[in-house]
C-alpha cells in the first residue's frame, strides 16, 4: 500500500471513490461534479487530499480542510472525509490515512486535527480512539443550515 498526496492532475483516479463516499451518505451519484469539486478544492488550495493505493488503484482517501485556532494562534485542520472502498476495509488503510494526516499536520505546526462523526457510527469512533483522538465533552457543536 502506498499513501500519497493527491495532485490536481490525478483527480480522475479518485473521483469514483469520492462518488462512492458521497453515495454512502445518501447523496446521488455525480462523477462529473465530484471531479469538478475536487479539482476546485485542490486548485484553490482549499484542501489536502491523501489517497491510499494498492495495485495502482485508489482504495481510500482522506481530505483535510485548513483552518486556524485564534486562541493558539496556529493552523488547525478539519478531517472532513475519510473513506475506504468496501472490499479493502479491515486492512488498516483508514488508520494509515489518519496517521498520514497527523504527520502532515505536525509538519505544518498545526495545533490540532478535529473531526465529527455520527453518534451511532461506533466503528469509526473505535478507529478514532485507537489512533489517539479524544472526545471533547466540554464543548457543544452548533450548526446553522439554510
């Protein structure tokens, strides 16, 4: 397995996987829009995307979005997306992708990586705790949709 940072010219190689990730969250399939979205994120330097490859095929990815901590006066990252193709799960790929994300954040002197997951997503929660992430219990997360 190889984990590498995705370059904009390689977006086509991960588009199907990104589309599968969106379908997992009950979104309609739209490969052209997936390619466009990912290309825009990378061209605008809005995100950092790492892919896991096996046999020259993308089998997993994670996407980090940069932000900042005003209190710490440091960069921080949101781990917004983590997905491994169903046939490749339970082989440590997600853990390796997270380790790569942590390493990247540390190299860029970030204060933290944060993520959110569904309250019932116990498999993901077990992974996050295995790699050393902690549940914050002293804050509440609010969101406004329109």
